[in-house]
């Protein structure tokens, strides 16, 4: 079964590639005849405010996302990832419907002239980044406009470009309508700049309440614990948890696999050295390895010395310009690098990367072994199958938020099976992670729920005891606080409490400071003092601090004024994005959304179509 899944992967990728044109049509909301997708088919997978989302629309978007994910990872897509892709496809279509409805409600349109101007002067980002339309690394409008004016231009491209603008321009208008009226004052911008650029250097003493107040001097009643629990019950929700037993089959490459990758890299290099164009060899390598062409496969990109690792630096800066390096090994595999141009610290290169993977022979043997494990576990149970195949049975605890198992790494598929499909006592089918194939037995499972008062009591008692100690310690430190604020040396103040003086800085308000933490009262106190001044006792991290300012470097108003226009644009963009996100959340919360995916997608015919 595992081998069959692997062999089917290439056909899945072919089908998704064919579906790409259909995806564009469905995302724009019409078919080639101009009818909406909801009208073109009667099969409803859901509705948004009464408007149909067809199964065909969903499948087109799903297949495109599936293809993107398949190209981004090594190996087949598991059930957990597949559920995420389904969810992303549904969310994309719901968002599309909501936006279309809102555009109609507001009467937002796009004119032919707006499309013409946008096509001439604002091409999609992917086209702006194309080397064909760049001069000296920058987008060249003249080259792009010359391309648009060419009589040989493909009509399908123009159709797709027009559809892109008919979709994006109305959405942009809606965005700016929502962002209208946003304002940020100079005073606000100055405070933001100051907080990011002003620094403080301090000396401080951290007092541990446990060292000052012994346990015998504080107590917490059962009544106090009960009252705290009732006020804060939502804080004691425990996640779902399961106990599992499992066995693994290691699938990490061995020395023979590394040797095979090196051999293939050498073949690609020999082809380039022999006169075959680098881009053609890169395309063949991508095809051989069923990987998407891109950064690793023939396209030129920049390497900066010291930022890409020792192996890449050696290839990029030691290989003569115009020549091809010997294969060099990194964590990604064996690189073959052609250096196009270079300065002292910047190189423009093209490369092919051959990942170190299991050889076909090793993978086939492993897949056969995985299938044998699955059959044996299904017939005889996990223990008997493990004994038959000489595998160790391990035990572990799993939660949805932490899908990690020793020997496996990420076990998302296993977690998905445990919490959505498996029954206690059942043995799973074979699943896989980056490191191994594995089979699990579900021993026990506990659903998400709220801790009982009895279960929460130890934690609450410890917290309330600590709060009492902090209050009592604050009283015990009152004289030390008075002396420090009067100017007495901090080491003298600290000596009576087995505490020490530490220093920190320079740091900004947003920095993480060892010993102090981040964005807390101790950090804030440093910026409210004059040089030599000491703060009152402040609480942070379960401790009490006295903070004395040594020095502060204030932000430069002239530097702020020199950059304020760019800062204002960035802040307004961020505020606009935040308002847009709030608008979309509200739009969805107020919508009538009918989701029929569970009834339709779990039918056998749908599973077969994937």
C-alpha cells in the first residue's frame, strides 16, 4: 500500500497541474462562458448567505493547494496535512464569496480604463520580479509595456491578466474604503520611535520572596482556593491527551544513499561542463527528482558571503566566474554552482541541488517492509508484529498541540488518527514522518476538559502562597527600599537579604534583558528614572526588583524627523491591515455559512477523485 501511494504521487501532481486553469476560473467566480460557478453546477458543498459553493469549485482550489504543498515537501501528503489543505481551500472560497457579496452591496466596480492603466503601469508582483522585465535588477516598465504591445502576445495571457485586475482592483477599493480615516499623530509616531531607539543601562537587585519569607509564615485556606478556582475556571482547561504504543521503521538515508546523490550531482555537472545549457540541465534535474523549478534549479540569485554557510561560500567565492563548482554538501544536499558574476562579498550564482534521499532500491525494500508491518499489526496486534520483525515497542503521551514522538519527530498524522479516527485498543495503519514509518496502538484517550477543583488545588495553592510571600516580602523590604531610594549603595542594601547587585544594558523598552525579562514592570521602571535615581519595589517574574538608572541614551529628534514620512506610511499600512483583518472577521461572523463538507468529502467517490 505504501509503495502504491508513492507511485500515485506523480499522477496526482499531473492532475493538479491540469486543474490549474480551472482554478483561476473558479477563483474569479465565472467559467469560460461568463456564468458564475454556482450557476454552472448544481452540486453544493456549502452556501454563504444563500449563495452556493459547488463541489467543482472546491475541488479546483483544493487541487491547486495540494499541488503547492506537494512541491514544497519531500514525500506524500499525510492525512493531517490533507485536512489542513481542505480547510484552507474552504476558507479561501468562503472569503471569496463574502468579498463578492460585499462588493456588490457597496456597488464597487472596475472599469475597462482602470484595467488598462493597471496593466500598463502596475503588473502583478510575479511579473515585476521576472528577469525578462528587469534592467540592472530593477523592474523596467518600458520592457514590460513593449511586451504587452507585442503582436505575438498570447491571448490566454491577456485573458488571465484582465481577470486578475477584475478581481484585485475592486478588492483594493474595498480595502481603501475600510482604511479611510486612519490617522496617526506626530506625537504617537515620536513615542513609537523613542521606544524603539531610546536605551537604558541599569544596576538592580532582584529579591526572591522565598528567601525572605519562609513557608511557615504563610498559609492558604481551602475556602480561598475554592473562590479563586470559581473566579478563574477558564484558566484550568486541560488539553486532550492520549497514551500510545508504537513501533518505527527508520527511513533516514544511509551512506549508500549519499553516494548515489553525489553520483547524480556529478552527472549533472558533467553535462554542464560538456556544453549543455545550465538551465536545461537544471530543468532535467527538477524533472528527475519531481521537484518544482525555482531557486535551487537554474534561476539566478544572490549569495552574500557569510550568510549561506561554509559550503556555499566555498562554491560561490572560490569557483572562477563562468565555471561550475564540484558538488558541495550542505544540509539541503549536494550543490552544483555556476558563478555568473562576483564582487568581494556578493556573488550571482545559479545552482542545482540534489537532495540526499533513499535510493529507489532502498526505498522499495523499506516500503515492502512497511507493508509487511501493517499487515502483521492488523492480523496479530502490535506486540506480535514487533516481535516478528525485531522492532522495539515504545510508549508515549500525545496532545494535539505537541505532535512529537521520540524516533519520529513530527507525528501529525499519528495525532490526527489518535484524536479523530482511532478507537482505544485499535492499531493504526502505517503512517510516516520525515524520519520513519510507524504504526501506533491507542492505549487510552482523554478529551479536552476542565480540571476539577481537586486536580487544580495544588497549582492554585502554590500560586496563592507565592502571592502572599510577595506581599509579605514587600513589607519586609520597606526599609531597604527607603534606603536605596535615598541613595545608599545597592550592595549594602542587598547584603541583608542574600541578594546580589547585577547590571544590564544598554537595552530598549522592547528588548529581552537577561535577569529582567521582556516588557514588564522592571523594564518599564528603568525608563521612568533620572540618572542615579532608584525605583520603588516593582514586581516581575515572581520577584521584587529595585532598579537604579546608570545612564540613558535618548532618541534623537532630528533622526526621527528625517524618517517620519516613511514611518507614517508603514504605520498606516499596518493599521490598515489590522482594520481589514477585523473587517473580514466581522464579515464572517455575521454571515450565514452552511458547510456540507463532512457529508460530501467523506464519500468514497470523492476520495477516489483525489
